[in-house]
């Protein structure tokens, strides 16, 4: 037990240093259909609520081009808020304003989480950033039956306006508050390390250049250790019994952290 507490304490320190996540943060997802006006309120213009086959987030507010909007208003200013979009194809695009000012979506200003599939959605991503906007990753022929969270690297956010710029239609599902900013993978040492696939449904692969004893630790979002494994240059980990959601990994070698990152169990 003492060792586990030490590991958890070390993880808190590590995450704090790299600014990836604070374990005392409790993400709270608030759907667009909510009446939780003590935290958030939504104002809709031009679209309508529709259900298109993703049961656990249906209905979503269906937007398209021609300036249809969702305004997210927070009772208390938020740091690093997220919003969730569903079913965007590459002809669907949306722009964002924050506190009344245009907010260009780029790798430096925002991030998008691995997609969660509700049906068939080929390809690695559900959405991408292009020309400052969020757009779908698949064309209409391939289709995109998935949703993704877009997180803004912004603080003291009072309002977000999501405006449909183009496309036949896509769904706005809600917003997540009280979350730390998760920027993706941070490499502590310049060494070739591969962790794939991401998202993963059953077998997670870890490969390194060195043949020394390496240790991989998997954590849930509260910092609890889900698995610890020692290996040489390649490990295969079965995560099929993990609950669906985001997890973090830490790769160590000789008590030094080589890589810290996240993956999605889908």
C-alpha cells in the first residue's frame, strides 16, 4: 500500500510539472439538453434537436452552414472548457468565438480527443483543425458516426459560440467543465517510443529502442494504477476489460520517466 501511495504521489508531481492533468480535477459533462443552469446554459439559434443513432448522447442539436449557432454561457469563468461534436464530415465546418472574440482552432490553441464511435467511422480521427475551424475527418461517402471533444487552451472563458459555417449537418452534444488541459503526449527524453493503437479496444502495443528493463504503468483519470508491467523493448497489454474512457500511461526506465501520455479505451 505504501508503494502505491508513493507512486500516486509521484504521478501527481509528474503531471503537475508537465501541466498535463491535475488529479483533483473532476471533469463534468453537461449535455445540450440539460437544465443545470447553476453551472451552464445554452442558447440555440437556427437548428433543432435530432437523434441519429448515438443513443448515449442523443439528441444532439443539429447544425449546418448558414450561421446556425450554439452559445455556451458559464455561470463561473472556466479554464480549458470542452465542447462535443458528433457526425462531422469534411464538408462540415464550424468556427468558434470565445468571450466575443474569434478563436482560431490550431494545435497550439486547442486539442481534440480520440473519437468515440457510434456505428461505422473509418480513419484515425473524427475531426481535425483546418484554417482555424473544426471540420470532419471523413468525406460523406465514408461517413462519420462518431463524436469528439474539442478542448480549448484558454482560461477565464465566460462564453463560447460555435457557429456552423458549411456542411449539410452535424450535432452539438454538450460541454465539459472543470477539466485540466490535456495536450497529448509529452516526451521526457529524446528516444523513439511507440504506443499504439490509439484509440484501442483490446491490445495496446508499446515499443522502445532500448533493450533495458522498462516499466509501463497505466492509470485512470484519478491517478489509480490499473496495471504495471516490466518488459524489454516491446510489450503487449490486453486492455479489453478496462472500462471505456481515457487512461494515462507512464513509461519508465531506470527510475526515469521516458514518456507520459494518454490513450482512449473505446
